[in-house]
C-alpha cells in the first residue's frame, strides 16, 4: 500500500545541534501511528516537520523530503498554506481561541473560505458531533470556549482541526494535560477518527500507544530506532533499546 505520508532522510538541526538524524518513516493511510521515546529525543520536532511548522524558526534547518500522497511538501512550488490545511495539528495544552465555542470552529471555516455563510452552523454541528462534544455544548454555543473543562477544550480543538477537513492530523501528547476520564474520551475519539483521517500521535504513555495505535515508532537521540506494527513492537522488539524503554528500565 502506498503511504499517506512519508519522510525521506529527514535531518533537522537547531543551530549546530543535530536533533533529527536520517528519519525515514512511512505513515499508512487511515491508521494511527504513535511516536514514543524518552524526553528530548525529537518526537515533537519530527511531528512539526510533518506540516512545516519549523518554517518560521530561523534556527531550524531541515534537510530531506516529506511526501504527502507522493507529492513533496518541501518542494519550493508546494503551497505552504495548503500544507497546514491538509495536515492539521492538535497540541499538548488545549489552546482554544478566546472566542465562543461556535466561533472557535467557524473562524477557520471563514478565513479559509471553506463554507458558505449559511452552511457554517451545519459544519460547526457536524464537527462537534465528530469530536463527541455536541451533546455537552449544544445549548451553550455562544459561551466562551475558555469556560469549558480541559478535556472539553481539547475535544473542541479536535473539532476545530477536523472542521477544515484535513487529511492528516498530528497530535502532540494530546492527553497529557487531561484527567483519566477525559483521556479515555479523547482516545475513543481518535480511534473513531481514523475511519476518515490519518493520525500521528506523540505520547509518553506506553499503554496509550498500545491501546490505540496500529504502528509504533520508538525514537532515541534523534534516531527512529524501531518502527513496526504495534503488537509486534511491544511483544517482540527488535532493538534492545526499545525493549528497555517499554519495560520501563529508562526514560
Ligand atoms: P521530545 O518531543 O521527544 O521530548 P523535542 O523534539 O521537543 O523532544 O526536542 C528534541 C531536542 O531539540 C531537545 O534537545 C530540545 O531541547 C531541542 N529543541 C526543541 N525545540 C527547539 C528549538 N525551538 N530550538 C532549539 N532547540 C530545540
Ligand atoms: Mg515533545
């Protein structure tokens, strides 16, 4: 099967610090890929390469290519705004805009001209249903998003991400700031979302990676030390470091 997203020999340095080393990873379509590994090994940095988030950082030097459906998103004629539309991102701390629940979602639709004015309420409703938040907020769409709980805010950020119909969603430790019940809801949501979207998630939780991912990549000091089907990596790791990490002997 052709990968949805593929990195080829990605190297990244911040100034003189070499943070990613020849990363080659293939992300299959409509699957969840989890990136695990000790702090500082480059997981977030790799995730951010995947939608060119480092473009604005003059210290970040990226070499190599990333293909989305076979097209190089790092080629000079690829539309960068289009990259962010096709490859959305959800961050560790929920970061809703200081706007109403409704406008958190409507805003991106308006500025990207993705829906006719009269269509916007429908898309907002669909997106909130898609992130399993609708029943909790349908009577308070005009309330500030900041009045929601942390778990609700994160599901709102996911609704905002899916509203613009990306193809890939990158999530950087999306549940690390959430309580166990909210975490469970967001995990269920991710499994549901992979019917339509390709998901790459960074997680510190081995249990989470095992519960929800189809493939797992273990990163260590800027290398992709191991990558394979989740069950295989957890039951029969090929790299001694992976085994040590998942058995909890370091990290
Ligand atoms: P992880 O997500 O695996 O914890 P990161 O990708 O955040 O790791 O960081 C990898 C390395 O790159 C770390 O040594 C970190 O200090 C460094 N780093 C991350 N972002 C920047 C930046 N904007 N400028 C300089 N160094 C950075
Ligand atoms: Mg990180």
